[in-house]
């Protein structure tokens, strides 16, 4: 006898289209114009900080950098949905989440300048440092979520992974464990269509990345990752349901810049493809919506641009005047310093090897 063992589907959600039009039937009731303007501010500040970082890297004033242009809605929508005690575990492109959660901009630039102090994330930000290896952050996020449940804390953990990372074993192991233990975990897949130079179609034959949640017994949803409202709603729902278990959210977006500054995207993707996605620009979409509503105009836009520039320039100036403490490579590793590490630090101090000539 043959019968169906499982039958399901993945829902797709968009609430604000490319022309700034909304669906009033599903639009979140807690989102008023003031809050959307706040989202817009964070999105524009993220883009301004990102553009400055790219410029600094090209001038030799920053190390290799991973731009986030085009992914602001996914990041700010998620950050705005998170509660004060929720924790996020990033990869290396969640600049907007860090900024909206309160990371000082100068610390953001310190990280990309290569200083250990750039990895010291203030406790109130509620985030782990940037994580570069592909998908290794998912077991970290899963472990932190397990700890929250064990300690009976009312906090969810939000872990980020790229589309390429969903092909890694770390991703599957993390969501499988989360499914078994019903952990308060939200996995955000930033599907920006490219795993460095490998297109989405070459990574998996799955019709969606969200459906990978099914194998772990988790709900999976796909949203327009360039729609900050849809992302906000999906993450809010997932966090509200986190006590009952984990959720996987695929945010369909696009990496409008290069993978990192060590990459040349013109070698593997067409200008036509980029131009098509530019029409879906998440920042322009919110501006159009606010302008149509009559709560935004050119004067406010110019003031915002000036404010962003002033904030970014001040942060860069502070970062470039920073004097690092070589001991930070030892002191910022564990919650306490093991004897073996202290011995290494003492030996380094005694040898005086890091003193300037």
C-alpha cells in the first residue's frame, strides 16, 4: 500500500512591493510611520557606513571588507524585530544588525581595520563577534539557544547564514539539533543569490532554501528579503513562537556589491542581472513608501544624509586615532584567562616583542 508520508509547502511573504505599495490586510499593526522612518534611518546609515568602509579599503585604510549593499532590509527588519535580551550570531556581513542594535560605529571600523578590540562587542548589543568561516556559526547559535532554554530565559537566538552556508553540514546539524530539542532559535538565511562566485542554482536543486527546514521538523518560510516590513513580520512571529521551537526564514535578496573586496563579481555575473535587482533596492523602496504617504520629502532626505555622513566621519576619525593594546590578543579570548594563556602573555610582555621601534 502506498500513502503520503508528508505533504507540505513553503509560504512566501511580501508586504511592500518595489513601488512602495503595501498590503493593508497583512501589514503589521504595530508598525506606524514613526517606526518605519526609524527603519529607514538605520537602513541609510548602514549603507553610508558600508560605502565608507569600501572607500577606506580601496585607500588601504581598512583590511579586506565584505560589503552589505542591497541587504539592508533583511538586516534592519531582523534587528528591529528582536527584543532587548535576544541574542544574534552573525556571519561577516550583518553590519546593519550590529549598527541597529547599538554597536558604536568606531568599533565597527576597528574590526575591519584588523584590531582585536573590534571583536569586543558591548553586552547591551546582544551579539557575537563577526564569524567568517562558512556556517560554523550555526552550531554556536544552536548552543547558545540550548543554554537559554536550559537556564529558562525568555530570550531567542537569531543566527545568520548565507545561501551557500545552507549546503554545509554545520547548517543541517544545527537545525536538526534545534528541531529535536525545540530550541528558541531563529535561523535567517540571507539568500543573496551568490556563494562567492557560485550561483544559487549551482548550490542546490531545492526549489527554496526554506524547505530545508522540513528535514529537521521545523517550519520554514520564505520572504522578500528586500522588503523590510515582511522581514520584520516574519522574524517577530518566529521570536514570539520561539518558546515552542525554532524557525527557518529564507530572505530572498541580492548582493549588489562584491562578495568581499578580494573578489571581482564582473567575472561571473552580468550587468543585466545587477540592473534587474537594482530596481528592487530595499532602501529606495522604503523612501518611496514614506514619500507617497506624505511623511518624507527632499529636505528631510538631505538632513538625514548630512546626519549619516557626520556620524560616519566622526566614527572613522575616532577609529583612525585608536591606539591598540597588544594584550587584547590574550585578554579577549575567554571569560577567564587560563594559566597557559597567561604564561604566554607574561612571556610576551617580558620579551617586549610588540614595542614600537
